[in-house]
């Protein structure tokens, strides 16, 4: 049994609260164990300068942790964003763009913001999973309002962490497990079962092909559950 009583193949309790804020797009508060992330999606007319005149749009993401989100106060990224936040927001953007047909979006930009209110491991995977649901809610609203002519969403996207702790493959690491993990991995997948990104590191030791396969299988099981939760949220308008 793990510290919080879960089996190795169990996700932490997850709740996605749709329309958490009243915006012109979509918003979701995702509560994943003790991690809390507010995800919002807004759309603006006009594409990025490098796409102007192509008829294609773009999706970009920003990620930040509030000062009180961790045990010790984290300084705000006023002037210079730290490298970790930059890496995570690029991951969020890459992951979500793989689920969007930028031609159907037209010359518009979807801006995704992921603000971590409380962190207990898995903030990047919670951000991606919650942000997709926020984008889907936003797209449904923009279609109803006539701001979009076509649905640009082509793939559902979700993310989850896996790792090896005390020589055991585990799904969905909390902070305590993540800090002690021998192998740490984040998986991003679409509903077709295709992996978009695999970030894996042997932090305490190397890992075998058999262990990698076990981690991928654990992750895929968890990702299917997460996508079911996304669907339930998107049916609420």
C-alpha cells in the first residue's frame, strides 16, 4: 500500500469543476489529489505574426504557480520566468496543439492559462488534462455564439505521471512519491492511444524495457479514466 492507501495502479481522487470562473471562454478547476489548478481558455481574433495570411490559427499556453501553492512561498514571475515554468508551459502548448486543427481554427489564437493554486505533485499533467477540458468548453461556447464556423478539435488530450518507487511501478505520483522516485515519467496521450510526449528519467537508477512497458501500460489505463472524466465535464454547459 502507498502512503495515501492507494494500490499501485490507482489514480488519486480527481474532480473537474467546469465553468469555475465566468469568462468568454472555458474554465475548469481541476482538483487532483491535493493539487489544484485553475485552467482557462480564451480566444482572440488575429493569428500569430508568423502565420499571418496563411488562414491558420494557433494555441499557446502559460503556466504559473501562485506564491502560496507550495510549502515555502514562491516568488512571482514578474520579470523573468523560471526555467521549470517555461518548460512546462511549452509542454502544455505542444500537447494541446496536437488536438487542434489549426486550419479550422482560422486566423485566431486560443490562449490557455494554467495557474497552480496548490501543488502536491503532477501539476503539469493536471494542467494539460484540465486545460483540454477548458478548451473544449470554450470551443462549444464559441460555436454556439458563431465565433467559430467549424469545430477545430480533432483529438482528446490527457496526461498522467508514472514512476518506479522502491522498485515498484506506480501510477500518478504525489509529491512524496515523486521526490523519492527512482524513475519518473510523464505521459501525454490522445484518445486513439497515440502518445504525444513521453518524458522519462532514471533519477535513482536506470530502467529496463520491461519496466518501461509496465509504466506505459499503467499510464494508458489511467489516461483512459481521465478522458472519461473529461467527457463528463464537457457535457455540462
